[in-house]
């Protein structure tokens, strides 16, 4: 009886596996639809026709207008901001009326503000607690302190007001002292604290100290320039007015309060020893007027804007003749070591030699030694050179991470994960269709028929693949002819995109849990689709991109943080700088990855920074198997490279150099159900079900009972399957085995047929090329898709089936004291067993058996609620996403990039230091 059960079970599983293989092979052959081919063809023609016109218009726009900084530095090939979506009903957002922050560009406004501040400070000191102006010194008095004008004097005479010094964290005081040391040696420096640690406050505290020191000596504050992105420029104004209200801070921008000639503003500010705030685009525009005067300080906020030494702004900023140059950035190195050279060449010219020498002797060896396939000599060389470079730059760079200063700032926990989302069927069809298009073929063949350089064609093709991953309508709308109309009802629907389905599920769950979220994406086109989705589902939100005026951005951020009615804040990842503070939200979605890891990192840092009171969860969404996985892998490599110079030279990497063919490939899941990236970082995978099982296993006795229960359930399922198959066989007159043999015989020995004349066709046209030189659609698909998936699946299915059935035989026969016959075990049913089996179906300790035929389970609401109580918010969300939203895998991002290991070492070091101090103290007391 046992042999019969086993044989029938194996036959059933083999038939199912073969049926899956046949159906998948058939679907592969018909995988590329006519719609996908037509869209790819139209897009290729459209791009080739409009390319020259687009370039001419782009150059004209750049030369004729003063663009916003985020637009100035976004590569047009990687961002689709130019794509204009159709005007869909309800897609226009209402203007949010927010108050503007006013700078001191107008002299009368500045005098009025200072007079109001002085009067408020006098009133507070005299006991009047109701004042119209609030600043740090006034708040200092309101908190019960006296004499706010007293100062804390550092070594060699820098006097910082007490109301500022006492409110700084210890590491921020160290930063102010470091800036003072650089000032005394007239040396430039880089303040590279991790994002969200208050670099702006440290710089303002230092400048306030200089202004508070005798201005007749060389220690006083002279006229200074701060260059910052447009989004944070009024944040600087707000901080200056709060921490140092006596300083005059003016904005040289159309959003500033100054009206009239810019020469007058520059002259007045220079004479009053004030601070001039200007954007990077404004610096280029007014470079000659600014360089004509002598400035004491030039400070670059978000200094990585000059990471490319060949850009116009990088060249102009180096021409300023100032004794002190400071550079502020939370990500000193983002993509390559050349960027690090560019930053240091601005603030410490000559420190890292010439560009050619640095690239040859430092950048190339360190990069080559960072790959997993590097030789031993390359690894050893890279390690020693990285140590030498770190020793050179350390005196002129101050960088602290959040893990290092956690004991001072006490930030809440952060859970950052990468979710691999499945493509929808439409996306998969369009993706494969574009991979087969003439554009991609010309790239892989390195054919130059289109007349464009290979790099430009690659960037266009990769950008198109990214649009398909985001939402098919972004790609299809671009490929539409002018005569075609857009279906406004289905345009941008969330079910047609895998990542949009995940976003839809997340927003529903978070709305019930009471969380507020930030959603970042690379393009305005995707931002419009997300905005339309929020409107249809009545989520109250705010949106900020390059179209929002600079003067309103900081007020919009303040509105979101203070008003809990707004559940979502939509923004492009490139708008603004790292100083954008959005602590009102505790959930972050990074919808699509950027080639630059710092761009995505700054998005999460806008919520996880000083001022955040709740635990933060960050989800990075990637389309499984697509170009987005390659982008994420490149991010990981850049993080390793950056950490090798800035953190620890002993960095190990598991990524190898990527090929051009690999970029244009749709990767299938492997036998274990993992994507390529998930298989590389298996130790970082998130497995909710395994966690829940481990929590439920109390002792070995329960383990044995659960195993026997699962074994009995498996036996009952097999018996039911056998009974069903027997009934179906009785209804069929012909033996299915005989039918299978006949089908197999026909496949192996097909009947002879007269061959039709061969006509070779390519793209629907007859060609004279030999047949062996022409690739069929199936050949091209097989080039882009892994081939061993089906074989491995069948082998894995059969192997698991043999193991499971053998386990049934051994466990039932070995563990039953009365040696009950297996046939009795299979058929034994009573009321108690039925009740227990129903409970076991929903028990958390039940092992998952992948190779069994799916059996419909009855869900008990009571059990479901009890399970959910045992899960925290993040585990509950992941459970829902794995079950319904098409998420294939999830990785712990911090563990992937090595941050978790670093934090662990820091905690161990702190604990060891505390024990050492206790030991020394014990010795003193004992003597």
C-alpha cells in the first residue's frame, strides 16, 4: 500500500511539473505581443526624429534662462521631467497658501526685524512673557536662564554666546572647535557629518561666535557668501534669524526681499559684514560681480554639487580669492574617487595633487581592488593606497555618523528594507518587447546606424526600461502617435504596475495604523501618476517638485510637519538638498532607485534625523529581475567604495564588473525563488514566516508533536488527492498513461510531411540572409532570460517529494508505539482529529510544503487576530505584502551595505570601554 501511495504521488507531481513546463514554454513563445512590438518601433522612430530638435531646444533653454539648481544638475538622459502627461480629470492640485520667510535684503525690513527682536528680548528680561518675536536667546530667558549676553570663550579668544553653546550637543561643540582651528590656520575644510546631525547649526554657531568676537582683529566676521540649493536657502534664513538675530542675512535670488539692482545689495551687504545667500545657478549668473569683492568666507552647502570638476560652477567657484573655504556635505563621495578630488581641490588646492596623478595612482588602483573578482595583488594594493589616502584627508575632514553620536542624540530605531516587486503581465510584455527592439539590438551589436554615440543610446535605452518598471503608461504615452487618444479611466491605474500595487497596499495599511508617509520618485511624470492615485482614494497630501516656488518650499515643509491632516508628502528625490526636514512622517517609500546612492540616502534622512520621535521604516522598491536591480547593485558597490576611504579601508565586496549584455536582460527567479541580488545577499533576507515559527517553538516535545501532526496532515492530503484522481480516472475511458505515451511517441517521431518552401523573414519582412544567421524571437527571448529555471524546478519538485514521502514512512512507523499500519493512519479519522487538524492548518509552527497541490484553507478570523497581535507593525506589513502585493523578496539594506556590522562594532566598543572604566574605578576603590 505504501509503495502504491508513493508511486501515485510521484506520478501526480511529475505530471504537474511537466504541465507547468509546457504552459510556460507556450507562454514564452507568445510572450511578446503586437502592442509591445509596435510601441517599441514607434518609440525608436520618434526618438531618432526628435533627438536633434530636443538637443537644440535643451541648449537654448540652458543658455537663455536662470534654471533652478536641481534642473541644472539632472542629466536629461536619466530623468524624464520633460515628459508631459495628459490632463486627466482631477489631476490638477490646488495651490497651498503658505506664508513666506522674509530675508534681510531690504534694509528697512532688516531694521524693523532687529528692532522687534531687541524689544522682545528687553520685554522678556523685564518679565513680560508675551512677545511677538522668538529667537534662541529669548527662548533661553523664557526657560529660566539669566544673562543671555554672556559668552563661552574658546581657546585663543573665540566667544560664542552662552545661549547657543549650552544648546549644542557635545559632538556639535567639537565641530565648532574644529572650525575655529581651521580658521586660525587659514585652512579650508570639509564638514561631512552624516545627514541630519545639524551641520547648519554648527556653522551658524561658529559664524555667530566670529561676529561676537572683536571685529577689529582678524578673528571678527567679515562679509561672507553661503552657496546653497534653492530648496534650503530659506531654511538658512530661518536658522540665522533664530540663532543669531543680529546678523544681516540677504538672499540674492528673485524670491528674496531685495528689489532693484543686485549691485546695490552686494555693496550694502559687504559693507555691513553680513551673510549673502545665493543658489548655485545664481553664483554662475553673478560670478563677475561677486569675484570683484573680497570675501572672508565662501561656504558651499551641499558641496557635492561641485563633484564634477569640469562643470561651469566648479570652475567659477575655484576663482574666488578668499582666505577661508568651507564645504558642507553629508555625502563627500557618491560615485567615484574623482569627486573626492574635486571637493578637496576647492578647499585645499594641491593637497591631492593634479587630477591626472590622483586618478592614475589612487583612484584606479582602489576601484580595481574593490571588485570581488580582483586579484590578491590588486586587493593588497587597494588596501594600502586607501589607508594612505585616508591619512592624507583626515585632518581636513570632520565626519561623524549617527551610530557614533547615538548616545547624545538618541534617535529612534530605523528599519530599512529593499522590496523586490513582481512586474505586472503588461509590464513584462512591454519590457521584453523593448529588449527585442531595434534600439537595443543596435546597442548590443554596437551598430552605429543611428548616428549617435553608443553611450547616448545606452542612456536612452536604460531610461526607457526604467519608465516601464515605474508604470507602463509613462512608456506607452511617449510611444503614442499624436492621433491616438488616451483612455483617461485606465491611465495610471495602480493594478497595471507591480510597484504601484505595493504602494497601494502600503498606504491602506499605514492609514489604518496611523502612520504618515513620504513618497520619493525620480521623475515628475511618475509623481503625477502617484498624485492622481492619492486623489482618487482621497488621501490628503502635499507635493513639492521643481515647479514649486523657492520661497514657499520651507513653509510647505513646516505645514506638513505641524499639520497631521496631510497623510502623504510627494516629492522628487532631486528637489532640494539634504537639509530638508520632514520629521512629521515616520514611513518612507523610495519608489525607484537612482544611479547615485546618495540621492536615495538623502530621501530617507529627511525623516530619520534630529527631531524625529517615532520609529522610522524605509522601503526601497525594486522591480525584480530588471534594470533596477542592476542600479541597486551599483549603489552597493559605490557605498563599499566610499566606506573604504571614509570609514574602514578593510571593505569586502561581493559584486563583479557588469557587462552590457547583463544590463539588457530580464532575470528570472532561481530555484529557491530568489532574484539575482537576493541570492548574492542571502544572509540579509527578511523571512517573516521563519521568525513566527521560531517564536512558537517552545521545546523539543512540541517540535516532535508538530512534526507528527504535519505528517498526518500530509498523509490525509495525499489520500484525498488519490481519491480524486481515482474518480477522474474512472470517468475517462482511455488510460492517461497510454495517451501520454502516444503523445511522447509523436513528439519523438513525428509523421513525415512535405516541407514548404523556406522564406526567411525578419521583423515581418522577407530577407535573403541565411537562416542560420537570423535569430528567431524565441532565440532572442532565451538570450534575455535564464534557461535553467524549469529543469531545476522539476528536479527540486521530485527530490522534495521523495524526501517528504520517505519521512512519512519513517516517522509513522518509527514513532508509533503500537506499530499501526500506514493504511490505517491514512484512513483514520474521528471528531477529535478533525478538530485538531483544523487548528493545525492555522498553526504558526506548521512547515510549508511547496511541492503539494494547493488546498483551499478556511481562514478563522479569531486565529488571524491572535497572530497579528504577536507581530509588530513592520512584520504585519511585510506579511500582507508577501501575501497579496506581489513582493518576491525583501533584504535588510543596512546589513547589505555593512552599516549594521559597523553599528555592532561601535556598541561592542562602547560596552568594552565602560567595563574598562569600571575596572579602573574598582582598582582605585580597592586601594
